[in-house]
């Protein structure tokens, strides 16, 4: 009798729309969204890192909610049983796995926090949710097509035969050049802010990066956490030849750091870097765990021959002269120790090492003076000269 009363209470609280859900939960009919042990479901054709990390008891809710969301069910009764805290963790995991769900916002986003709600039954389990959309239903198909075209335009420009590292670096460069950091940008928690509007914040940069890599069939996941001084932040993890690497496209953009957009200049400290580098400034949120990024062999400056273990005057002089002879707008060098870095800074900016380079620029441009600027980074032993 007590069981019948409890079932009646659920039905009264939630209405007739819950009849099928109750039947599924009672085992009377099978869920159309999930079958225990099924590994062949349509998951959007991508490797879902966060789905693979969540406890198995959350799989049913993840799969059902994913299917409902991609079918534009911004509001629905749930068949799967899950308490509210874990339900919203699953929602985060779905958005982190699927940047193509571009019409919904993060639960804690100020723009949509008032609209994302859930309803529980007397046992504390979710029976219904309602999501706040940032893109109306009637605009989604058109925006989806625009996003696919924008991503494919980037992919089309990648040199034929490029390996995974070269593809990742190309997309990194492409987004740094394409997007400006803008806290007031519309849709700034979603992929369209970066790929279509070209103005975004870290979430937009990271989701755009992930979206493009997914279009190429490559592994890329979305990570959130905080950065030094406590601000919220987002970045990515990629995989190359079985090794995992951190990528922070936002910090690759000099505009994000308060500097100007300079042709050809990007910050590569956070392109395919290990945890030992990233965690100096980034702290991930660890709901379900991250893969370890331990390999440092893909350091950009090593990969491009701009890494110098020691300071050799003649070698660095030649690097500077080659840069101006080749018409480069800037040149960046990374040194293998603090001592080598300090020697380079002294020789270049206090002891006249740049005299011949600037004399050449004056002669070639018919000028009697030449003003250059420079940027130093003692944390990474980097020196950049902007001609």
C-alpha cells in the first residue's frame, strides 16, 4: 500500500507527461535511450573523454540527456534516475564533450543561470529539466551550417600531408589570428562567438579549437579551472601518438595579455605543453580526473629551431640579422637557462647587439632612426624583438 501511495504522489507531482518515464523506471518498458552494455550508440562521432571518465552509474543519464539535447529538447521529462548534483555534473560533461551543442549555456554562466532548472520527485531524483537557450530553435540549423562552413574553411587551408602536431599548430595559429579577446562578446561561452563573430573569451576559443579538431576526427577535450589570481578559465587537452598535451589557445593570443596584434607573433608557451608548464599558472577543476600530460618534446621553440641551450653571441647575432634580412616582423628566442637568458637580454638591449640589425633596417627604408620594441619573459626565458 505504501508503494502505491508513493507512485501516486509522483504522478500527481509531475503530471501525465511522466507516465512513460515511470514505466521505464519500473521496468515495464525499455528506455529508448540506453541499453546496459550497449557501446554502439550514436555519440556524435567523437571520442567523449568525459563520458569515459564518469562513473558507470551515470552513463544512462548522460546518454539520455545527450540524445534529448541534440534533438533540441531544451525541456523534457527524464527517464533515467539521477540526483540533482550529479545531473548537473553530467550536463557539464556533455557540453565539454560536444561543442557542437552551441545553443545552450553553462549552468553557472551569469547569462543563463536563472533559466537552467531541474525538478525532483519525493526521492530527490530528477524528473524534469528546463535549459535556457542562447540561440532560438528556428536559428539553430542555419547557425549549424555556418559553423561547419567556418570550421571547414580552416581545415581546407591545412597543408596536405600535415601530421597531427602540424594540424594542431595550424588551428592554434588560425584562431589566434582570427579571434580577439572580448569580455563583452555575445555567445562568449559558445563556439559561435569565436568561429562566426571572431570575438570571444577563453570558453569560445577553447570550444572553437575543439570543434575544429573534432571535424578532423582528432581527440580533443575541454577543460575548466582557474588561473593565477583566481579567475575562471578554459583550455584543451589533445593527444598525439598516444601522449597527452595541454593547449591554451587564449593565452596564445597576445591581445589577451594586453598586447597588440602583431603580424606573425603568437605566444607558444601553451601549445602542446606538459602539466609541469601549465600548472605554474593553471589549476584544473577535477570532478572526474584528467589524463597526465608529461611529455615536453613538442615544445614549439624546440620544434622550430628557436631554442638555444646556451647563449652564443655569434649564433644569436646571426639569428637577429637573418630575421631582418628575411623581412620578419618579429623574432622570438627561447634560452635553456636563466643565465643564458640574462646574457641575451644584456647583450641585445644594453650592449649594442642590435646595432647592425637596426642599421640595416634604416638603410633599407631610407630612415635615419629606427624604433624597435621588445618583450621579455623571465618565467620561460623568452626574448622577442619586434622590428
